[in-house]
C-alpha cells in the first residue's frame, strides 16, 4: 500500500499474508519468568521469543483486570464490567514480583512488533481504537486530545461522552472528534463496546497463549488514523477489498465513499502510478535528492546513521557556506520523507555538512522541527552538536521497511557468469510452448521486464510475440512489469493468479 502526495511517494506498507503480532492485537498470555532486576516479566504469547512486559506497562488499572479474570475463573461466565470493582491504582514505584508470578494468565496488548532479535513489547492497559474515540476498559474517566484547541469544544465533547459512556470504561476523545454530532459519536462508542463484548468472550474458552482480538488490517488502520478531507482518491486493485474499504470510508466519512475506486488497468497498479520506479530510487543505500547531492543511509542494530553529501555541487570558498546551507535544507526535507517512508525508528544520527554560522545551524534545526511536525510517530529532535551532527529519536513500533533495490541476476544467481542474453527469448519460447502444449493453457498473461517486452513487440507483423501467438496460442497477453529483473519473467492466468512452471 502506497500513499502519494502530489504524485510523490511518502508512505509505503508491505504486510505479509502470514503476519502475526501486529500492534493493537490482544492476547491471553502466560507469565514465563519474572525478572525483579529488570522490574519486568517475560510473557508467552505464542511467539518464538517470549514477549517483554515492564512493570510500568501494566497500567494503573491492572488490579481491576486481575479481579475480572478471577471472577471469570470462578463463575465460568463473563461478568459485566460495571460489576467489577475498579480498586486502587498500582503504585508507580512498585515491584513486579508483588503483582505477577510465573504461570499466571494475563490479558496483554502488543505495543511494539518483534524487531530484529527481540520479541514483542507488551502493555496490560488494553484499548480499542476507533476513528474519533479510544475505549479503555477497567477505568472510569474521559480524556480529550490536546490538539483540540477550543475550550468550548473540549467541554462539549467531554460532557457528551460522560453522559453516554457506561460505567468502568474510560474514553479518550481523539482530534478527529472535533465538530462531530452526538449521534455519530454514540454510534462509534456502541461499535467499540460491541468489539469489547464480542472479543472478551474468547478469553473464557481460550488457553494461554492465544489471540483474543485482532486489529483491522494495516490499511484500514492507516485510514482510521490518517483519513482527512484532503484525500482525493483511494485506488484498489482487488474487488473484495475495494468493497470493504468503501464500507469503511462510508462509516468514518459518510458521503465520501465514491473516492474509493477499482483499478482495472493491464499494467501492475504500482507501475501505472510510477510507484515502482520511486521505490527503486528511494530505498537504496544512496538516495539522490537535489542537483547531485545525496544521502547515504546505513542501518545498524542500535541506530540509523545518515550522511549528507553535496556530490558534484560547487565547493568554491566564497560560496561554500551558502552551498552547505542549501544542501542541508534540502537534505532535511528528503530525510523527513525518508523517516516516514521507511518507518525508521529508534535513534537516528545525521551528519550534515559543516556550517560555520550559528544562525544557519539554528535555521536548519527549526526547519527540521517544522518538517517533522506532520509525522504521526512520536519523535524528539536535538539541535546540531559542535560536530554538525543532529540526533533524532523516533517512536519504533515495528521493524523499519527495508527493500533491497539491487537486482540479483536471475540467470547466474549472483555468480557473475551468464548465458548469452540473446538466447533468453529462446528459453522464454520453450516456457510458452510448455504452457500451451504440455499444460494446455491457451490463455495466459506473461510479465517481463519493459526492455524485454519492447524487444518481443518490435515489428508490427513480424514481431516475436505475433509469431508465438500464431504458433502456440492466440490468448497470450504480454505485460511490461518494472518490478521484475532484466531476465526475469512470470506467468499469470486472466484472473491474476500466478502460474508456476518449475525449471527442469
């Protein structure tokens, strides 16, 4: 899934079909080890490495959760939350060994996905996020987003939610609730309460470790958190998912569901909107951004390191400072985009080009702060150090997006020796013949690199593609695909399902 602003790629998400342990998922976990030295516990939620739960992440309402779990065990039914005594809050200076013991079952929510060698990070403070509201069980208060500036609107929203929310549920009012009618907020609150009721029932029958509640797909989650009136089009290449997304947009922005459109073009959707090309240009180790200037981005276990280079820009002594300022300001813009695009988190250290004037260093710092203000991830930026280095921390809840833009040769598999490329069309013809004659598939789509596609289509009547159609099957359709390597190819049926032909 790609987000474009003025045709430029600013966000990219790739979600494997077998993805598990996504942020927001709720599990019934079993405490494996309590570590008093760390004031934390390791919890089994089904991941190969035990998940980490710190004492401070138990939340202030942990005792109420445990009381409900005890009541469920005794009565074998789900008690209404209004009947569960909330009790006192956990002391901030408390010890985890006083609260948890090995073998205990607890409800936990994924706060950070597994990253590198670490298991998931957990919280026991459960929440269900909606478009305008967040529902938090086991507490009884109403909070309003600080981004809603109007005191009157804040008071209206608070009073409204207090009047409709049930006992022992907290509600956080999000920024997008501003200006919403009572009926809209009530409808969303009832939807979140149903989500809680439907999913908590699973905890009664479940055996730890098991999943209790699964967040919506990342795409719907992004729409929920990020949708705003500036969205002009949402284009989807899958009919079933288009319908789901249209329903979701109708729910969060009634009357705007027509912006969800179905893509029916022959080219892959990312090729049609020039996204594949941008991915190849933006995800490498080196990112060129302005007049030959470029960034070098390296990822280590502990941090990301970014080096700013002026490339072939003029280095004359009279304009050296002006060049450094110009290159650094443009680098800040590209870096803010890269942080969001790659979802880089943790510590980011940026080595900008040295500037002598303190006012220029301050100007760069303020520019970076302004650029990052639109970033939804929590972050902190420090002014440039004496060495011209800027330090940034950015919330890390999932692994950074890494896409290798170098293409391994599909013929030599990296050995450096290939058969003559002129023979590639002969090998491809053998595969076409095998598909048509051996497998009796007479209608299929062949995806190849755009250069190869141009070669196969060369000549109107005498093209290689025309000869194949006459010789093997009229239903051969050729599609240039930018995501493929130079001598790579893929076969699909007309419905878009890949057809596997195993190499001999």
